[in-house]
C-alpha cells in the first residue's frame, strides 16, 4: 500500500494544475455568473489527453479519478467524470462529448445537458446512448454552479443505442466513483477558500479564524474532504462496487454540513456571486441527490453486504462465535452470552 | 498511489489468523465477554501474550535488538486488525507494544531497556498509564503529583485517576511534577507493588477496569527509574502520545459489530425497513472512511513523513463512526444494554469514552485547526 502519488501520477497532476492555473479566475464578463462552463478548458483537457487515463496503458481508473478531483478545484466547470471514467467502463466507442448522465425523469433539467453532445441514460435494465441535438435543448436558470438544460421535446428513445443490461451495474458504480472524486476536489477547495477567508476577516478586533467555534467546524469540514478524497481514490483503484458506494455515501451524507458551515463562515459575502464560494459549494450541492443520494448508496451497501430485501435470511455471526463452533466449543446464540459479572454492574 | 496488500503482508495476516484459530481456547468468547479490562481477560493475556511472543507475533515491528524482528509498521496494524476482530486477547498489553516500548527505546537508559523491553517483548508484564489527574485531563500540564529528589531516590506524592488496568498492573508509566514551572514534568517507571501505592476501582459506564484512582503516598522510586532527563518529560509524553493516538482499528471491530447487529435484526425480521438499511449502510461508509485514513497514517509512519494532522483526522473519523454505530444500537437494539447480546454491549461500553480518552475530540479538532489548517491560536 502506498497512499502517496507515484512519480507518473504526480507528473500527471502537476501538468493538469499548470493548465488549471489559467482558469483560477473567471473571464471578467463572467465574473458574476452563477456558473461558467469553460469550453476552452474542456478543449485543453481533451486535446492534452487528460480524459484518456482509463484507456492508456500504465494508467487507469485511479488516474482518471485524480484528474476528476483536481479539475474540480477550478471555479469554472467542465465535464470530466462521464468522459474520463464512466463511459470508458461501459463502452469501447469514443462518444461525442461533453456527456450528460440521466437517470429518472427525462422532462427534468439535467446537469450539463445544454452543453452536451451525448446523454447516457439509466433506464433500470439498460443504459441508453442518446445523441443530444442542441436545437432540442433549452438552458435552465439555476443557482447550481453547473450549466443545466432541459429537452424541449423528449428524445425518441427507440433510436438510442442500447448498451445492454451488463452496462447498468458498472454505469452506476463508476458514476458513484466519479461523483465522490468530484466532491473531493470541490470540498477541498471550498474548505481552503474558507480557511483563507477566516484568516483575513476581522470581527471584534480579531480574525474570525481565532474563534474555536469556527476552528472546530472547519476542522470537521477538512476531515470530511480528506476522507472523501481517499475513499474516492480507493474506490477508483479497487473497482469494487462496495468501495464506490461507500465513497459516494460518505460524500453525499456530509454535503449538508459543508454547505452550512462554509457558507456560514463566509457570512453575507458568501452568498454573493462575486465572492466565488458558490462555484464549489453549489456544485457539490447539485451532486447531493444524484444517483439516489446518500440513502441510495447506503441501500446499495446494505444489499451488497447483507443481501437484498427479498433474499432468504441466514443470520451472520461474529468471527468469535463461528470459530467457537468450528473448534467444537459451545455455539452461542445472541442472548446466551450473558455473564453475571458483578464487577460489570 | 495504490491500496494493495503485498504478498508478504497477506501471508502475515494469514499467519496471525491461523495462530489465533489454533491458540485461542474454546472458552475464549466467555473470557472476552468479561471485557478488555476485566480480571479474567487481563489474567488470560498473561497466558496468551507469551505464546504470541514465542510465535514472533507480539512485537514484530520492533527492532531485533529489543526482541522484535525488524518488521514493517504495517505488520503492527495487520496484527491489531486481526486481534481486535477477535476481541483483543492481548488485553492491556497492546499499550506496551504500541507506545511504552517505543518511548523506552527512544528515551530509556540502557538498564531500563534491558529490564523492560525484554519483558514486554516476551508478553509477561502489564503496564498502566499514570497521566491524568482529577484537575489535569485535557490540560495535562496542570498535573499536581509531585516527585522530590531526596538522596538516591525520588519521593512521590499525589494521585492519578481513570488509570486503566492499574488494579492489575505491574508497572506504571507515571508523570509527576519535578519543579514549579508549568512544564517541569518528568516520567518515572514505578512498580505498582511499591510501598505507598494503592488502587481504588470505582464504578461507571465503561466496561470494567478503566475507572481507578491510584494514590501515591511517600512512594520511593530509585533515581534510575527516571525516563529521559528530569523536567523534560513533556518531550517523552509527546513522543509516546504520537504513537498512542494512531488509535485502535475500531473500523475492523465496528464492521463486525454492525454485522452482528444486522444479523439480529434480520433474525427478528426487522432489517427490511428501508430506514434501518440506509442507516446501516451509512455507518459502513463512516467505518470505511476511518479505515482508509488509518492506512494513510500508517503509510506516513512507514515513510517517516514529517508530522501531519492526519492522525487527528483519523481519530475523529473513527470516533464519529463509533458514535453512529452506538446510536444505531440504541435506536434498534436497545436491549443490548439490558441483558441482550453481550458482543454489542461490550462494543457500546468500550466506546463510551472513545471521544474522551487518549486526547478528547475537541483536542483533536484544535490540533487539526491550528496545526493542519494553520488557523491562529486564539479564544
Ligand atoms: C475510560 C477512560 C479510560 C482512561 N484511561 C486513562 C489512562 O489509562 N491513563 C490516563 O492517564 N488517563 C486515562 N483517561 C483519562 C483521559 O485521558 C481524560 O479523561 C481526558 O484526557 C480528558 O480529561 P478530563 O476527563 O479531565 O476532561 P476535561 O479536560 O475536564 O474536559 C471536559 C470537556 O471539555 C473539553 N475541553 C477541555 N479543554 C478544552 C479546550 N481548551 N477547548 C475546548 N474544549 C475543551 C474536553 O474536550 C472535554 O470535552 C481515561 C479516561 C476514560 C474516560
């Protein structure tokens, strides 16, 4: 086990950072926008091969997840997860991009739909590949910091390419990994941004960052960002559906706390577009409910570990008792292991 | 970055698992059910640890000159994961291996190393940690127990509290004041059978064995039992606590406890409830977060990465997961604290102080904020 980036991974990320550094500030005409999709950055990532990790020998899903997390640190948004991580795990075809992910109601606004060329749609027992016609999409106004669009007329699904039932589980799994990786980059940046702010902002003759009430909650936000990062990377590395669900579940269940605390400490400034905080917070806010949200991922974990609801139930027993049985000792069922130890009462 | 166990680490894990299968007695679960700090488990640890030592599994990561076999820090964690999943048959001896030994290797005299390290490495001895006092918990430097140098010995007077396992311990790793300045504190190795040492256990919520008062009345300790320099004990404690605070593999244990709770709910036909299932799934994600952060901390230790606050981050992540699991037990299986499944009760009671002992939750947050996020110390 080695949780530091290796040389190739470090080079990949520092090359990406040097591109992202040109996008840390928004173009002045978009400075006060609620979101800004950078076609220019999108093109840079595509042409420089940052979306190809999964298909590149010597690289893989982990490198793709690192790219997703890092790209999310920029205030501009750009579609990385579906192109770099999800699509390559379900099809060999190189799909026109940006790619929008759709599960559920086609009539609702979808993240990235107004910039997308392809939609991947989860219809329960299949994944459909839908060519998106720009003329059939209208932009939707939102405070989420991603572009959103809606189909004017629902696309004809009979014309869509079908990837088959086998694509459903990997689609969901890698969508969760991509979501967690993106949250990791967004969370880290939003925490750093707020830490910088409370170091400067003065109230009652001192900086906000000296107050323990502020420090402790920021320390917890940092913990959440750090855990999300390593969970996402482990899930990308292992390709294990349990890890994917754990990463998404952890990230999504903590988004409410991060949104609350980070906005709280940026005060009134934090709710202005000019202050930039929302470019990160209202992206993770948008991710909070995707793929069924924290509960959806939690149910997936429960199904994987303890069997689906319909399955016949065979009670599991702790290792201790199993071993006792194997060794021929008295098998103890719950409730029998009572010991009247006066010292314990 | 990669998360794989090496072949030799896997072999090591299998070796530990086989050892446990072969050596734990049939009635081990009964012993375990008395609790980690119980007389039964501490007595059993005195039988079990020498066997573990003989198999080369008690102090694998220690240097060979001190009875180890120069193993990598990962081995200590694999060992801990396996042992905790069986209920930690080392009893209190995990402390010896984790931090008392390493502190003596760094600060002990040649005589202290010769006397104590070999006894720890052979699994024969029970230690306790005599740091906290009624008025010195989080603010440890406020401690009042005094050590006066008189001729060829120190005379120790004062009291300690919450001294886990002390009622059964052979030795105490004691902190006492040797001067009036706030941090004029020194470390001593005190035999618990010294004249003037008395231990009074008192009842409480955690499992038995943790809540004890230890009184020191004119206890004479030879000068040779001072660890490090007089008045420089703070350095020793900081070093020792950095080892202690990596923490226990609570994720491994917690996941097993959650499996047991789910099995019980399934057997009672109550695990189909979507709320219960979602709650259990969320807890898994928290334990997995604690697991991966523990691996991060071990990796940093292997690489001797300069101090980070990741151990503190790991501690609060594990504590959050434990609290959530305790909450799950209280919501759905409350009878585990009133005559129900003992395995669940032990987890609950053991973890009542998980956010208090060995550095409180708030202390961890202070450290993350001030050292990690470099927020200024203030109000
Ligand atoms: C089961 C158990 C086993 C233990 N075993 C041992 C042992 O073997 N050896 C040993 O030496 N000690 C042991 N301890 C003691 C333990 O280390 C102390 O309880 C701990 O350090 C906290 O001290 P305290 O209890 O005095 O709490 P206090 O210091 O009084 O703190 C009470 C609360 O106030 C908070 N607080 C304190 N200062 C601040 C601050 N500056 N800012 C914000 N919040 C603050 C704390 O975080 C805590 O939540 C054990 C304790 C328990 C419960």
